C-alpha cells in the first residue's frame, strides 16, 4: 500500500442511472476513496451532478452533446466499413 487513498473511476456514458451513481460515489467517498466520474450532463441531471461535484475527492469528467454526436458518427462509420 502506498498510503494514498485508492482512486476509483465510475463511468456512466448515458447517465440513465445517475441517482444510483450518486449513492455509489457518496459511499466510496465515505470509505476514503478518491473518485473520478465520467458521464454526461443533460437538462434533467444537473442537480445530481452538482451534488456529486460538492463531494470531497470527486472529479467530474463530463461529455457534451457534441461528444455524443461524434460517437454516433464513429459507430455509424465503423458499421458501414
């Protein structure tokens, strides 16, 4: 053990289960872990992401609508080729 708190990445690409992600991240923070959350902000989940951002030791990495469009293009192209 290095003496540093463990870093855990939580990924929710579609942000469908964000209320459960918030509970999971809160529990991990209470256990002493540093958490990096990868997700996307929509008009429906802003309050949950703001609550998650206020937790100590949490880093948010949020995608925007342009990232989603890029993923659609990438998969469409990969399917066509």
